[in-house]
């Protein structure tokens, strides 16, 4: 069995990065050749078809979030449908539509994901929660769960785990609903001068959020820094520094940023949700679930060691484990090539 992996988008995008990690993991365990077709940005459909014609007959593995595959959800569905017309498509869906997308975008995204799922030979999601979200889109076809892998980010020396904390940090893109504003609003329970560091940059179209967050913090007398994109090489040292790790997004369907904190040996503060309950079931104790952020911040500040995973504690599936779970899905799709 061979497989072709199509990775579209900038490497720093979480979905593209996951596609590249999975391609590398498959190279080490797949029973046949693994071919990577890489495009930093989505080309025209005709160009994409031409690039894929040189690949051998094999399942086409594609990690998709609609924003990487079109200017609109409808355009993304058109592109994926065109690929599915020519290749047995194993579609790994990310950022599943949900009510928090809003009354205008939620139904449009749901319709697009429904079209994409129905066109694919096989559909993969990262959690049982995402399976439920996919069903809510009107998709009654089978989907397989392959959890997002937890990267190993413990290369940097950690500070003393009982050392006093110096600030609060959130990792990842800034976008509406991510929860940065809630963290700033809750800083008043911490000592004067403690602020928020947002490791990441605003997502496209939401560049105003950085200034808005800074203005909110200034009005409350709290420092706030938005760093912009953080290179992967810098993440271990940052994530293992003396900060309160918070992943405040309340409408998760899966989370690379939570996995990055865990992979660095941290126990991030996360709001209670279906996805987080599933994460805790898979890796007990890997996160600190809160119902009230202010209370959680105070507890973490007073007990810095509680924000670290116990030494040797497993954080979750590796990239190789996730790729192994994907192999039978690819094998089913490969039978359509023969």
C-alpha cells in the first residue's frame, strides 16, 4: 500500500503542521511508499490536479480546515470535491463546525463539511466530540477517531517546578472566542503587575484583536504582550518557563495548543467541555479543568507545582501512535484504487 499526502498551507498553521508531522510518521511505519505533495498556499484546482497526476495510484490523505482550502466554506467544499472525483480521498477534518461559529457561518460551514465528508472515501476526526459535531452537520457516514499527537517539547531545561510564577500565558492564534479577553479580565485576582503574554499572532482578518487586547489590559492596569509568531525551536523554553499555562477556549473540538503545553510537561488550565473530558479520560491528570477561571488562577499561583505534570507521566499519543491508527483507514481506501 502506498499513500500520497497533500499538505496545503504555511508550515506554521496548526493543520498544515499536523499534516507534515503525520506524513513524516507514516514514512517510518507505512508498508509502502509515502509521497508528499506540498503547497504553501492553495493553488488553482487545475494546478493541483496536475501536481497530483504525477503521484502513483494511491489514497490521497488530506488534512482540511475550510479556511485553508478556500476563501469561503463553499469554495473549500468545491476544491475537496474536485480532488475526491479523481482520488480515493482520506479526509482528516479539523475545526469542525459548531454553534459558536455564529448564526451566519455555522450553517454555511456545516453544509460545506457535509459535502466534503460525503465526497470522501474515508473521514478521520480527532475526537469522539468531533464525531458528534460531524453528525450534527448531517453526516451519517462512518468516521474514525485518530487523536492529535502530543509533541515532545521537553528539550529545554525546566525551571524549579515550585518556583514562584511570573505571569500568565496563552499559546496560539488570536481569534474571536479563543478566550484571551477572559484571561485579561480575570487577572485582577493576581498580584499587581502580573499580566498576560499571548504567544502567537492574530489569525488572518482579525489583526485588530492585538490592539483591542492591549487596550483592555491597559484599562485594567495590567501588562499584556502579543508576541507574534513563535518559531517551533523557541517553544520548549517558553512553555517550560515560570508562567501559569492557560488554554481558555470554551468551544474546542481538538486542540494543538493544549497538546503543546502537555508535551512540554505542563498542566494547562482549561475550561470544562466535552472535548476536555475526553482528553482527561485518555490521559488522566494531563490538564487542570476549571469552572471558574479566577479561582483556577489563584490556585495555580499559590501552588506552582500544580501546573506541571509529574515526571515521567505520559502526555498522550505520539505521532507514530496516531499514524498507526491511521493505517487501517488508509488500507480501506486503498482497496478502492485496485
